[in-house]
């Protein structure tokens, strides 16, 4: 009988009072064929075939205080990176079991006072078992009719309280202004004040009418998050109404439910990562985005939030840039997932975003940056379009403000004091 030798490989940032080699061996044993004591049937042949294997150990600095409580006592704590691999025979194409292998009980081991999954690499044979995004970047471009620039989007605000008709009233001028994408807030799903079916009907009447008159169909991501049967029913409602996208709160719903939703049909799936901070904010606990996006990409998500440059949250710009790049990097034959840039964005960040990433394969989202524009939401859309056209053409914020009234108003409303001063003075 022939057995596979292909392996899944993962790299972790760790902190431990033990030697890095001891800690790595502990992780490998816990996450494969080992336990705290030898058991019947645990043969050497079984270990050779199924046990995890320590591939690399890279030491970093030592520190005097542990990052996390509850570990083995020690006077010094060694930090470093360890790489461990598993035979793909251990889990096959079972995505939840892959997650249990990569992110399971290892976070509870006393051997570690810090542990974070940085990334993982899977062999082609394993990746081939997953369809991945049905639409991805190019599919979303085809659905929106947007090419050679970022897709421009906004979020319906306020997130709670609006009726279906009030929501439609907000969306109407956005559609007329040429917006590409509109989405529900993650807090809006199917509340009594805005029943899902009624909201879809009210908004899609506008979308369909605009598409018939102009040929442009705005993509609206209605939030279907809920129990699986409800999500599938709401998905079908969107499709029947002529919609092209469903939004889901990934961490709230779970991997297998999202995978089932992605497999249901042809809508683009917008993956909102709310709750992401609890998985990654601590440098020695949780999961980094390159690993996180791969799991959701294998599940089939087409669009995935990556935060934004100079955002309103804690995440530094370097991390955002790395996240955008990871979404667009090859992952077997799967399509790239569309990075969704959001969080405190307005047109002013377009220049630094393009400078750092050199890509327009983005969905660029501004909530307040559109809805709170001094000239109204329609002017907010135009300002974003002006900013990105200039940024991709090598222009500067000051030059763009001088040439475009809508973007100038954005700077005056949302810019920092230095930008406002330069725009007021006409400095280039």
C-alpha cells in the first residue's frame, strides 16, 4: 500500500521558558500522534507515518517576563520561530480538521508563554481539493464593470435604525453618482425595523432600474449572517431580486457555514472579518493575516477585509500592506481574493495606499468618507474617484485638491492639519 509523503507546513512565532527545540517537539507531539504518556498502538511505524515533524527552529531574543500567564515557570523566556509539518494523510481535504491541526490545543500548552500562527504552506494536491473563490478579483470586476481602477464602495450608515425605504433613499444618490459597491453594516442583518426581504426589494428596485437605463449594475452586499438555513434562504432572495453579492460575518458564522454559502451558487461572497482583532492584536497570541486569509480563501470567499492605511483601528500600515499583498499572492490554482480596504478611509489615503501597494486590485470602501462629505454622499463618491485616478497617475494630494472641488472639500473635512494648511495655501 502506497502512502502519501506530502506535508502541510506551518510557521509560528513563539515564546517559551524551555529551549526552542523542546517547545517545538512538544507542539509537534500534541498536534499529531503524541500524548502525555505512551499508549497501546503507538508504534514507531505509526509515528513515522503520522507524527508531526519539526522542520526549522530560529532563535530570536530572550526576555525576562512572559507575554501570557499560565506557562511553565522560568527566569528567562526564549523567543523565536518554529516550523512544523504534518502528513496530509492526517486530515485530507477536511478544512475544519486542518484548522484544528494548525490552531488547536497548542495555544493552551504550558510550554508556551506566547504562540502565534504566522503562515502555512500546503502542497498542490491538497489545494486542488478546494475550489476557492468562484469570482475573486476578476469575477468581481466583471460583475461591477470596473476595470483598471479600484472598485469604489461605501457602507450604509447609520448601521441601525433605518427602515427599508430610508435605506433606499440613502442608496439612490450613490447609485446616481456612479458608485460601484454598497454594503450593509455588519450590525445590520434581519432586524424588525428593517426586514431582510423588504430591504432587498427596496434597494434592488433602484439597482435594477439603473442597470436597465445605463447598463451599470451596482453591486450591493446584503448581510445574510445568521443560521445556515436562513443564510441560504436570504442568498436565494438576493439572486432572485437580481443581486450579485452576499455579505457574511466570517468569525460569527464559522468556516463550514461560510464554505457552504460559497458553494451555493454564483453570488460573490463578501467576507467581513469583524472580530479579527481578538485573533491577532497580541503579537504573541493568535493568527496573522497571511494564514487567516488562506483559510477563508480555501472556503471560497471572494472579497475579504484588510483594514486600511492610516485606519481608525490599532493595526499599523505595514500590516495592512502585507495583508493586501497576501490576498493577491498565488495559492495553487485558486483565484486571488479581492482585498477590501476600509476603516476610517477617505480619498486622502489613496495616495499612500497606491504608493505602498502598487495595485488597483482593491475594493476601496469609505463609510463616513462618503456619507459625511460636505457636499453630500454623491460628492463623496466623486471625491474618491478623483483621488484614485490621480493617485494611480502619480499625482499628489495637493495637486488633486487644487484641480477637483469635491476632493478639496474632502481634505477640508477629513484631512489632517498639515494637509488642510497646504491645500489652503495652494502648496504643491
